[in-house]
C-alpha cells in the first residue's frame, strides 16, 4: 500500500502536468501581433520574403500537449521571426511533432 507521502507526490506531479499542459509558453510582442497567418490562396498579390521555422515541445514527460496550443505557439514564434524579415503575413506549410514551417510574405 502506498504511503501518504507517495500519494501526495503523485498528486502534486499530476497537478503540475495538468497545469503545464494548460499554459501558453509563448508571449507575442506587439510588433509580431500584427503578422497574420493566412491560407496560401490569400497571398497572390504579396511578395515572398523567405521561410520561417519554429519548434516547441509537443510532449511533456511523454504526455502529448494539446494540438491547438502547440499550433498556436508555433504560429506565435513564427510571427516573431517574421518581423525582422519585414513580413506581415505567413502561410503555414506544415506542423508535425512540435515543428512548424512557414513562408513569409509582405502584403500590401
């Protein structure tokens, strides 16, 4: 039979994991908030500037994180990288295993 200390440790570990998977780790600065992520069919009048990639943890201690949160964090990191390029628009190419790839554009 587990001791009270073992049960408490397990409970605290479980609570920490739940809290960690609920958090958003990426904070977006104001200039990056202006960069939008759009489908490829919306950039026909834009100038392609290059590519951007981003990486976040897709699992925490072998527990998969919420896919939407992972995607949002990847998008936010890519938006931050787009700013120094002069991009104001991104097209998401792929997201897999906590890695995202994007094409950066400057649109009128």
